[in-house]
């Protein structure tokens, strides 16, 4: 078995001749959290449905755990857990009953089923409300119930579509913790989102979707270098004479911008904090603060879509 | 391209869940109670009537179904059974869409076949159980009210009626299921299904003779009747009523008999004694095409629903 759990090659989806996913290729490695990011309508959900065999593939091919989702959908669906966008449950049933139904569809034996339902509900913190009807559940609780279903399935891959959309910060934090837990259990996670700040904190790698294409793919720092140039922004707060010239002379620093009294913003191609500290001290200045700003996904995203706006409208 | 695994994996699970849903659904319970209560009232009326008019009818028990004031039990069934079937089926598939449970369920290791087959089987089972209960109640009331046990022939004919009514219910359930697949909004599906029900059970039998007369060039009365009948038979309730009229009355030898009688004519067959009862098998043979037509119609509707559902996009 290859190291990649999901491989997409030239994956294409056309509705009535109009391509909504235009030949994308990517791979998700075992145990990785991979993010599909992009605005609504960029083709993220369509891609996910194709990987699950829930939507036909117009062109190209996909391999999920070495199975073809078109020809062997059951083999894929047995090992992949899916949390749809705004997941729904049967409101007239309790949380445990909802899980029991899907557990039966998975073909779990009774003893195994009850034990797994119990432990997965406990894992997502819904053990107390296991016998409450889902109608009484909040959005965040429903999302967690969806994750409990994936845990119960003991899936090797969890595919989460917009897992945090519409959740309050507290619920989002809880959900992201459960997603991190999945990773520590060796589950590979593919998640889609347009909420960047939150996603950045959990994803190992991301793919940036744009109009049915993958515009960029890689780790967040990589993307930062690609899109923002330079990449590292180091902020130095120090009191002293002639510091600006000294700092500007550090190898790797491309530009220095004064940012208020005794504050300088450095744009550099690598992390220049040690050199900056040494330069300040060597100049006899007093170093007050030194920080590096990681490239944020938000900035990458905004910048990318600003610079490609012309193409967007042309397309 | 062959698919791996059985298309029916998960069928039983879906069926059981749907049956449980039906029997706990307030809508379904209300509909069934309504039909059963009306039916009991009708049968009580029929019993009173039968007691008054005849004491030596050899098929007294069957009159339970066909007598009873302005609306005999079979007419009630042909009118109300579709309503219950539509109530059971109009939100079967679009309900899953709207609750956003469909993609989650289909992400489990089952094919779509299992979901649709399961829903159909569960609906049919629920309808069958309700109709069997109703049937037993009617038989029981008949025993108590008439004080005469039915003979074997009557029981056999009543059983045929039960089976035909279940098939008739299956037709309407398949229609409701098709609407629930085609229309995303449950309200639209319900209204379209109810509109078709009203059209096919009430309006079509009223208007089809006029329509038929516009198309026929036959000058003899039988030719006109044939054309009218052919047109009217596009309605499943007309088929149901024809079957019932023949199966529940051993003296009826033709589905045109009542139409002829209305014109003051009688059906004369060479060598036959008028109004003499014919065996059950002969009765069934007379309406066999109608029975097959109902079954075929149900299958056709279900197949269309199946094809549309298989090709439908999962996403909302």
C-alpha cells in the first residue's frame, strides 16, 4: 500500500458540459491533516463527493485507500468517515439511536455496536445527552455527533466538509481539538473550509481552490513564501542610535520599515531574529521586544485573490 | 461496469427503521385511525341494511363490502387508501434531503438501491398491516352483526379483495415516492401527488366518457362503451372498482355489466343462466388484465423513481 491514502489525478467534474472541477491533482499522506480551502463554489464539496463515490467522476481518476471510488464505492465507504456540510440527523431519534442506525448500516454486531457508540459519544463529550432527542441539540453538538459517527466507524480517513462553519468560537475550539485527536489516532483528515484562521492551526498542508482549479498547494509557510514573497516579518522594538541602518545591513533583510517610536518592521527571507538581536546589542541599544509574524493563511488568501482578481473576472 | 458488493446490503436495516418511523409518525397514525373509524361506521350501516333487505342471499357476507348507504366500503377504500399511501410517501426521499441526512446515510457502505427499496418495502408493509387490520375488523364486525359465518367462497373472495387493495395502495405509494424523488420540496411533492389523486379518482371518471365520445366513430352502443371504458381505465381507481365489482359479486360476468344495466340492457351469454354465480377463478380471470395493469403501473412508477434517484446529485 502506498504512503498516500488519497490520490487524485486530473480529477474533473462537469455539470451539463460546464466544468466545476477542472482537472485537479493532489495527494493526502497517511496521518496527515489536509485542508481544501477556497471561496464557496470553488469546487471543494464536489471534489469530496467524487472521492466518496457519491458523485460521478467526469474525467481523471481518484484512488482512496487503493480503491476506485467509482467501481468499489462500498470498500471506500467502509473505511472513510464523512461529515457533510451542515450535517443532519433524525430529530425524532436520540443521539444514540441515530448512531445505532448508521452502525447497523455499517454492519456492526450488537455488542461491538453498543460499546463503540458509548465510547465515541464519550469521546466527543456527548455521553450525558446520549438519550436526548437530537431535536434539542445545538449546531455544535450536531457537528460533534457527526464526528462521533466517524469515530464509531473507526475510519482510516475522515472527510470533513466545512466542519466549523456556523459555530461559535468555543464550539469551534472543541471541534478542532477532536480533529487533532483523530490525527493522533492515526486517522488521515481531509477537511474543507473557507474559515482560514481556524483551519491554519490544524492543517499540515493545504490546497487553495480557485474556480475549480487548485491554485496553490503546500504547507502554510511554503505558501506564504510563494504568495507574499519574502515571507518573514520580524518586528523589533529597541531603543538606541542608528539602529535602522545596522538592522538593514543584516544579510537576508530585504526592507526595513519604521513602525512608530523605536519600532521597526523587517521583511526578510528567513527568520532573522538572532541576527537582529545581535545587531541591536552590538550597537549598544536596548532590545525591548522581538517577534516574528508567521505568514497567515488569511494574508496569503487575500493577497492571492487580489493579485488574481483580473484573471478571475477574465475567466 | 460491475459494482462490487450486493445492492441490497443494508436493505433490512433501512426497512426496519422506516417501519418504526411510520408507526410513530403522527400523520400516519391519524390517517389510519381516520380510515378505520370511517370504515367501521360504514360497515355498521351496511349491517343494518343487509339485515333489512335479505335473509336468503347466498353471499350475504360479501354485501358487507358493497352495501351501506351512499358510500359502501369498497368505494371508501378506493377513495381513501390513496390518501394514506400519499401521506406515507410524499416526503420519503426529499425529507432526507431537507433534513440533510441523505449524504450522511449514503456515505455508509450501502448503495442507493438499498435506501429506495427499503423505503418502498417499509411503506408497503405499513399499508398492508393497516389494511389487514381493517379487513379483520370488518370481518369481525360482520360476524357479530350478522350472526352468520361466511362460507369458504366468501372468505376467498374477501381475501382477493384484500390483496387487490394492497396492490392498489402500492400503486399510490409508488406515485408518492416518485414525487418525493422528483420534487425537492415536500410541500410540492404532496400537492402534486394529491392533485393527481383528485384528478385520477374524481375528475377522470367524470370527464373521460365525453373525451372518449369525441374520439370514437362507432355507431353501435357497445363500440361506444368499449371506447369509454378504455379511456376510463387510465385511472387506477377505475381499475380497482372494476376488479372489486367482479370479485365481490359472483353474479357479475363482465366489467361492462353495470354500464349496460344503467342503459336498461342485460348481458346475455349463450347457454348461461342470468345472475347465476360463477366460480371465483372465473371472476378473477375476468379482471386479470386489470390486476396485472395495477401491478404493472406500480412497477413502472417505482422504476422511474429508481432511475431518477440513481442519477440525482446528493448535494443539497
